[in-house]
């Protein structure tokens, strides 16, 4: 356990190599303790070197600057025997009697520690350490060797193997094995343990006889048998008289944090954003404050803004950007014809007020939330039938311009915002609170079946949710600290587990709600529930009447008719409306750091807390049940409130940056998910901070932020790259022009549908199911002769509509922070050859004909207006017409009767395949 | 033009394979192969499928992965156990309780219903349900000591395909094409030949590119009809009309590009449409088995109903490898190796469908000189238990075997691998690998090694991590099987 090749050893990060954690009594250590006992006699007679006299001076000379009481890199304190024995983040540091298998010795011997730039240990010093370990690692203070297991070594084992049946939810035989006290109290057969006598302890007897955990029930409750080493620890603890440790959970307190220093906190993104004064630039050249930051950077390299884009380019850009749809010809006309100076601002307001806005921007948020309508993981990829409510919640919230702070409160702690169990009416607000917590239920999850719901399976789900939380909201790669302290950011492993402790009342690997049914609540709005209930009663009533008739009817034929009737009535039954949610279950298990992320290797006990580097390290994390009598901890609510304090270093920066990215094609920080030390440096450091402060000042209004960004001069620039710009700003880092962007899959599909008049705006509700055609092509089911927007398609992980897959719909593993745009042949093949795209081209052609008649020149002009928001240039018009003529001739030769229509469809189809359509200037 | 990211000729070479997120050139090889240093800040990078020279001289240049999902039974195929014969009918459940998925169906120790014999110069033991492979054993390295981390199909399949038990990570073929690109830009780099009868467990996840760009995911070729989705128009139209329309698209795109300098993505768009046309021809040709002789059809068992389907896929695999495709993966529908019941019949059937085609493939590759630089890998995701799994009526005649993560049997043949060699051993009952154990990550490392790649140096930066196929745990190349 100690000598396994360390995954850390080759890295040069500042938190490398040795790590922290309290002494743990498992395999090797158990052996070590026994070894100590055996060797004490030897130590007395042969006078071996004692730690205090021989080794401590070496450590004090070389190690304690980084591994001392104030700074404990890797959680290791080598300034005292106690600190050494407490071990590091990776567990015990040495194994008495065996230098080769001692982590600490290995690191020193290989020259990995002290770090290369520090003074190295002499050969004599290394040899002294080796001799000390080989001779049994004796201490002058012999008591130190005695530290046997305490209840904190035993509880993790019982949690793992026993509490599912003998714990908080179920106390079979009246037995609760969660605490030392409850063990002594025992169950129906008496106390579980007899202090000092393992063999007389019922607990040990039953385990020895392999009666417990019961072999045939193991899979049903997702538990594995107790391992021999674990049993040894249990026996030892009982034999030694159930030693009790008064160790308290490790939480932030008034003492300065030895694991994270103020130096660490100095990194730009770990400090609260402060708005710098606006740069001074000629006011006539800018429209909004952000322009002054951009312009200053441009002027630094003798550039200026690009000329403004034309109005027709602007309206198309803005429409796709804010609603994900092309502008309609009348929208374009209205804008082009509006002579007022604020025509553009009015257009912005119209688009922001459109219900289509929330549908488009929901996709961005659903990506970071890792939204899917199915479990993933298992072959059947079981559908999550209630997940769509969360999708609808996001769309509604964005359309209502719900402030981002409130948006986060609801998604992280909606169940702790208001009472919902004991209220007369569930209104929209209460409903939204609960649905919002679906954010915490998106990760791929195989724990709906017992065989794939063991503790490690559950920990994977929790890890995915932590990754989503960290990357989406904090912009930190916090999941890297699951198995060891973060290699590059000042995030100790302790902080990862403190964070999981915050979520423990919802994500408790020892008190787990299997995915699907158990994860749902029935607190839909009272009106929805009443309607469902009424329908149910109505159907039952009608069914009963017909059933009676069937019983009475003797004529077989009439009976059959009635049975068909009954069937039809029963089909009107609707599934019970339920919400997939996360809610506080009130009594979370204790949280132990898992050494190297190994679930069988519990280390230090920690309490809830937020990453130390984002605080002063001394402020306790305060939480309380949210209302009187609430069976909830209030931990997540406290987290949500901490996140949305204006001084929080990351929340506003990360979201403002994301919104920026979707408007300007690249983030001010390009690593949207990583604001840590390995993330990208901001291209405009003062701007990102100014923006974050401004976002909060505008009461976290996302629409207000959109408005500011899209009305800027920066946004209104042309996208043309001149020779000069290519020489100075080829990448576009300086925003010297707008980017050229390919439509995302959803946008492309929606745009194709809209121009063909086949888009049905039926918002909200259960997802549109999908059809799998021969050969594996997947499409969504049509509704009322058309199709709904892509956001409403069933997002089944293994069966996404092919057009979305081909155009880079990302796999949610577990979420997606930044989509890529590939350019590959299957995309061309899809748009060229796919039957549905061809059908839409037919509809497009028919629509044009119905609007302007059969004149091909007029038709081409109209098709351009619809698809591209502009008229064709002379050259385009000419080659379009000539293709039309050539195709018509071919079609006529092939003997069809509708050659003109078919030829024009070819023009429309070509337009749908053109770069002019697929790319947005 | 000095700031233009590439010259035009380079651009079109790149674009031929599909250009990815064009924005800024980067020293791609450096990024893929750099040693373990602090990650560089993320840049917008481009990815392509141009052939790349690996760090070390490769033994194999292409891979045919014969994925036998379901869990082929080691003690009934390649790993005879006298202790099973001796202890047949004895209770054994309590010893392995934590490792049994269906405890209520657990029966006693069960001997193999099949007879074993030694074959070839090497004298390798193979049971009598693989008569054809028995004649090819001197070409293969058999690993009897593989093991994995989960006994359930789905996580175990994710594990063997992608190194992790969970959805969302790149699969082996994706890593290989990411590292090596491909030789033929008119065909996909990574081709999947799935069974027309249905998808394997985990469906299309088996060939996902995970967090790698979608460029590297497997492309399904159907063995009959149009091999690629949307390869040919799904509507009636005179060819001349189709050509005219494509010409219009091309002319419109050139006008569009003319007005937009320094936009390689627009060149890429045009090139992707040209590639689409070429692929239509190349893919159709690769799948045209009528170009093969009757003797070849016979060799692969295409002339017989039982073996026809898998035989066709094996032959297509050879034709794709010949044309420079880097990674070909073959699947069988559902779980023919998942012999929970009636193993005497069901396992035999699985062999009947695949034995002749697989042996034919090895023979054919060898006779054409292709086996020297093609690696053929055969195996599933789990193994099976030494005890019987009983049906509801407890009839031992209908017994099968339940899942087992502790022992898996697999083999490799061809480029860089010893022939007629047996590696590792299981315990007396065939329950668990005990000698020279090979973890899934070791198997991955070995495969990469044969291709000239090092498992610790082939990585992709994401979320501040250098992601690798073998993850953070140490992995070992199984040097013993290297030729």
C-alpha cells in the first residue's frame, strides 16, 4: 500500500510527492504497529537511534520549511514525531522495519525530495534515516508507537459494509452500526461489541462465520464482503477496548491554513475582481464601456476597430446570436427600413424579448450542466423520463431574465430555499426551485441497478457532479484534487472532500438514492397535479362504466367493440408528473478524505467547506437549517450564497466570460473551464474584471449583459480580415474584427427547418422521441407536419439525431464547456445526400414559389432573402439561373412533369449547402 | 501572405482529411508526444488525420481488433483445467461469493463440456470448438492471465475500449488515429464493421472519440448496401443533375471565399465537399467483394450461411488494411459470448460463426505478407466463472457460466508479436489470473507499444490534465509476447 509507484513522483508541481493524512490503520500499517510491539524489546537492549535525537534534526534542517507547522505541503508536518506519525495526504510515511517500502525514504533516496533546487541530504543523513526505519523506527517517547485504531478507523469500514441494513434508513434487528455508542447499545440480540474481547463480540462472530454481510444478499444491497484486513482493524479496536478519539472534523477555523498560503491567494483569479477606471479613449469612437478596453489594446499595436458591418450582416449575426435562428425577411426589412438612430437597439430588444432567446441560450447552459435525457453508462441507456422539466426551467429562467445569483441558488439549493412538503399549494416558484436542482442530477449514472450501484460506482457519479460544479460555476479543475492535492492549483485534496461534504446530504455514497424513481419528487404545481388527478379520475370513471357494460354484454361482437373502447379510454391515462431532483436528506454520513481516491482507504475526517484559496482560510463555513423544523442541513444553500457574494473571486468572472465567448467567439479567458494557474491568461485582464463587477452591479442580469455586449462597437465590427489585421492580429485575440462562425448543429437544423417553413414553435414539455432508420440514421419525430426546435429533441446519449452528431454535438462526459467545430466529409455527405434535408429543400422551394410565383429570377432573389437575409449579387444570380436552366433541361429529359419545380429545388438545396448559409459573418 | 497559417498545397493536404477548428497552427507532434511537463495554456489547435511517424519504430502499422464482446469462456476455449474435471459438482460458491453477479443462480463447480487438444508446433491447447484457429496457433500469442476491474458488461466494455469504466473517454481506435493519423485520406482512419444483426452492448459508444475531436471517432461501414450513412443520395435524381448542383455549390463557395481572405475554414469547407465525393468512390470500391476470387470467399467462409456474415467483415477488414486504413474493428451483434446458459451449445454456436473467418483472416494476411505489419487482436471484456450458473429449474444440463472479472483470455497475432506463445496462467480452477498478470491497461500499453507509441507519452490536454488511454495508474508493456 505504501510502496506502490507513486503517480506524483514524476511531477514537478509544487504540491508534489508527499501528502497529508492522519495515521491510518490498514494492511501495511497494521503490520507496522505489530512490528513496533515486537521490536520494543529489541530497542531497549541494543540502543538504536531514536527519532528525536537522530532523525528530527535532519528533518528540521532540510524539510520543515515546506513541511512544518505553518506550511504543510501535502499535509505533511515533519517538525515533530506526532506530525510524522500523522502521515501525509498519501497516508503513512514510513513502514517500520522496511525502508524500501517507506514512501518517505523512497522519495529521499531517489532524490525527489528535497526538490532539486534545495540543498540535498548527505549520504550519511540518508543512511541514518534508513537505519532508523530498518531498526523498527523507535521513538524515545514510546507511547507514540501505541496509537492504535480509533472509532474513525472503524466507522468507514462499517459504513462500507454494514450500514445499508444497520444504519439511518434501515435498522435490521434493531441494530445501528454508525457510531461507537450505537455499537455498544447493540440491537435485539444485545450489544454488537464486547469491549476488550473481539471473540465474544457478536459483530465479529457473525462476520467470521460469513453470515454478515449475508452472502446471498450482497448484490441486492450493493455491498461487498468485508476484507480480512478490515476485520483485523475491527478486532484490534475491540481488543484494545474501543479507543475513542475526540478528533473533530477538519474545517476552516481561526488558525491560518497551513495548506494554502496567502501567496497562493495572490493569483489574479483568486482575488476579488475590482473594476479599474475606464481607459481613456476618444469617446466618439466607442458605444459602450467595454469598447474603451478593447480600443486601448488595439491602439497599443496601432490598430483601430474594423469598419462596422453592413446592416444586413448585423441583423443576421444578431439574430443567430440571440435566438439561434435566421432573421425572417420581414425582420430584415423592418430593420433596414428603420431610419431612427436607435434602430439597432430596438432590434436587440425585440430579439431579447423573443421566446426564442431562452431556447437558444438554454443550449449553452445545458452544455455546461451536462444535460441528457438518459442515464448513459449502461447498454439500454435508460431514458430519464422527467429530466425535460429541468430543460424547461432553464429556458424559462433565461427568458424571464432570472438574475444569475438566483439562478444558481435554485440550481444548487432549490430544496432549501422554501418549504415544499408542508404547504397547501405548490406554486410556480416552489416548483421551479425543485426542478432547478435537476442541475445536480445530470451526470451519467449507472446506479439504477444494484449490480452497478456499489460505493465506487456512486463515487464516480459524485465525482462527475463535482466536475460539473467546478468547471461550470467555479471555472476550476477541482476534480483534479479527488485523488491527491491539485498538481498546479493551490487546492489541497482536503478541499475537494470538504466540498463533497457540503453536498453530502444529497450525495451520500453510504445512503444512496438509486437513479430513476427514487430520485423523483411529486411536488409539481398544484394546478398540474390537480389536472392530472382529474384526468385520472375521469378515465377511471369512464373505464368503470364501460367495464360494467362489458361484463353485462353477451354478444361477442359487441363485447369486442366495447373492449376496444375501453382500451382507447385507458390510453388517456397520463404518467404521474414527477420531478427529477436533488434534496437534502437531513442526516449526512461523516466525510473522510479518501487516500488516493480509493474508497477503501479512508483518511482524515473533514467537515463542509469551500476551497480555502478562495477565502482568507480562516473564516468558518457557516450553515444552518434553512427554516425552523427543516430536516435539512442548509449546507448547499450556504454554498450558493457564498458563491454569489459580490466578493467571490470566480462566479461572476466565469459567467461573464462565458457570455462574452458566445458573443465574440472566444473568451477573454479562452479556457472557459479553467481559471486556475494552468488556464489561459486573460487577453484583457482589466476588462474581465470590469465586466465581472459590472455584471454584479447590474443585479446579475444576463439580458442586461447581452445588451451591453451586442450594442458595443466591438460587436458591430465587420468580420473581414485585411492584410494589416492578418499581420497583427491573425488569431483575433485583440478583437480587431468579429469572427466567422459555422452554425452549431442545433442552429443548423433549426435554421434549415425555419427557412423551409417546417419549424413548429411548440415550446416546452416532454422531449420529442427519436426514430432510428435502417442503417442507424437517427431523426426526431415530426410534430404537426413539422419539427420542433432541436433543444426539444430527446437528448438520449447514445441516440442523438445524426445531424447534430455530425455537426459536433458533444458527448456529455460529464459536461461540455466549449464546443468544437469540425469540418469533415460526413457533414457534406449529410447535407448533400440526406433524405430529410432533401425534403426540406423541397419545402423551401415550395415556400418560395408560394410567395413569389414561378419566375425563376424572382424565386432566386427570394430564396436568398430567406436563407441569407440579403439579395443575391449579380454573379450569384447569374450562376443560379444558369444552374436552374441546366437542371431543368436534364429533368425534362428524364421525363418528369414538374421539371421547373425540381430544378428550383436544386437551387434551394445548393443554397442550404453553401458556405454563405453555413457560416455567419 | 507570410502570416497565412499554411500554404495552399499544405492546406489541401490537411483538409483532405478534414480540418479541425482552424485558427492557428501549432506543433502538433510536440503537443501529442511531449513528456510530462506542466500543461501549456490551451490554444485553439487544429487536428487532422495526416499520417504521423510515431516516437519509436513501429512493429505494426495497422490494427484489426476482433472484439468478442460478452466474455469468451477461458476454461472452455484456451485454458484447460483438470481441477474442474476432478471437482466437478462440488460446492464452491462461498469461496467466491463477492464475485458472483447472480448468487441465487450459483451452482457447483462445472467441468468444460469440450475436449482439449494440443496443436501446432507450439503444442498450444485449444478446445475442439475452434478447429480452424487450431491450425493457426503458431501465429498467435495467447494471454491467459488478463483481468479487469468490473464484472458487468457495460463498465467492463468501456474499460477495455477506453481505459475507464465510464462513458465519455476516447476509445482505443480514437487514440491510435489521434496518435498516428492514417495512410489513406479518402477512407476513414478508423473503420467499424458492426454486425447487420444489431449493435453490441454500449452501442455506438464503443467507437466514440470521447473528449478527443470527433475526427477520431470510428466510422461505421455497413457490410451491405451503402457503407456509410448518407454516402449516396437518398432520393431519386439524374446523376447529371447531382453533378450540376455540386458544381453550383462549389462556385458559390469560391465566390464567398474570394471575399474572405485568411479564412482557412472556408477552404476546409470546400475541401470537405470534394473529399465527400472521393470517399463515395473509395468506400464503394473497398467494399466490393466481387473483386475477390471464389477461393478467397471460401477461405473466409463467405460461401456458408453460418460464417458468411462474419467472413465478409473479416475480408473487408483485410481490404481496408490493404488500402491504408489504420484501425479496423469488428463486432458481433449483442452478446454471443455471454454464455449464461446452455454453454455446451451456445459457446459452440459462437465459435461456429467466427472460427473459420478468423482463421481465414490470419491465413490470408500471412500469405499476402500483410501479417508482418498488421496487428490482429482477439478478445472480450471479461471472462467466466468456474462454477455453473443454473437456470430456474436447476437443470445442470442447461447450465452456463456467470461473469468473471478476474480472468480473461485474449490473443494477439502479427506485427511484432511472437507466434505459438502462451503468456501467464490462472489458478487451478481458472477463476483468477495468478501468474504474469496482465491488467487491461497493460494490454493497452502493449498494443500502443507495437504501434510505436508510448502509453505515457500519448496524451491529450483537457481540464488541466494530460489525459491518457492508460490513465494515471502505472501500466506495463507485456514484453514477453514481443517477437
